[in-house]
């Protein structure tokens, strides 16, 4: 069967990365967590006291940042590395969540990450999730899915994820973080969160992870049949 590119876009805490990882595993495709890439940049900026308004410092920083993904056999998933350091746990913390949308809205950052993402997709057989994969990174992707979920459910999922990592934050703080991230993501000038016209909608509010994965795989099978 022909290899394709699968673009999963949508809001935070809709299950994009979890779905993408399992779809990639089922198809034996590569998986790229673009959110982790922007989180890695945000962590570098935080550690080096780089402000999102400092264009010169940002341009210099981007020449010093190397992001890679290494498969972790214990987690059965890829860990994110920044300049050779495993930062997977650190970039999932709330202080990075508070910063990442501001960092990802900087045009020069987006240009650098999009170029890297497009290079990763040259051989196809790829699942990539993010905010602008189907609209900017791979506008000709064979399959585009746009994921949504009810705001209350998204906040509850995020709270559970943070609790599993040892962070116990009030639900209202999490809701506000998600609201602010949505607003920044949808209104930024470069690569805003936007549904591609040919995307297929997937509301995950009341679907299990197995159902989400099967939804995507069913469309993969359909496209591959059509492309024979």
C-alpha cells in the first residue's frame, strides 16, 4: 500500500499526540510531535532568559538549538532531546505550557520549525500533529484530521496528565491556561490554529482512545484503497 502523510491538527488536550503515536505505531510510520519541538524552544528561551520580543537573540538562539527524537523502549514512545539532553519530562510542566504559545507565535521560530518539519516529511510514511500541519506544513497531506473536544473535558484531561507528573493545579487555572493558549494559537499571524478546508472533523469528547485511533485508521485504509 502507498505511504501517506497524516496531519492531525486541533486544540490542546484533545488527544492529538496520543492518537498520533498509536496511529504511527499501527502503521509503522514515523511520528513527529511538533508541540514538543516548540516546547523545546520555549525551554531553551526560558533557560537563557530570551524574551520573545528580542529578535536578534532569538535568531542567534535558533542557530544553537538542535531538537531530536529518540525512541524510549520503556515508554514505547519517543523522548524529546534538546542539544543532546532528554527534556521530555521538563517540557510537559505547566510553566512551559504558559510560555509555549508565545514562543510558537514568533514568525522566525515558526519558519525554522516548519522547515525542519517539512524536511522530516520528504519520505512520507509520517504522522504529525500540531496546530498548522494540514494548512501550512503539509497542505497537500493525503489525510487531514481536525480534533476538538469540549472545554471542560479538555481541562480535566490536562489536570490528570499534570497529576501523573506530580503537578497538582486548580482546575480553574488549567482552564484559563487552555483559554489563553487557544486565543494566541488562533490569532497569531504565522501558522494560526485553523481547520483545513479538506480536513475531517473528530470530536474526542466522548470517544475512547481506541475509538479515536480506529477513526483515523479507517480513513487511512479508505485513502489507500482509493490510491491503488
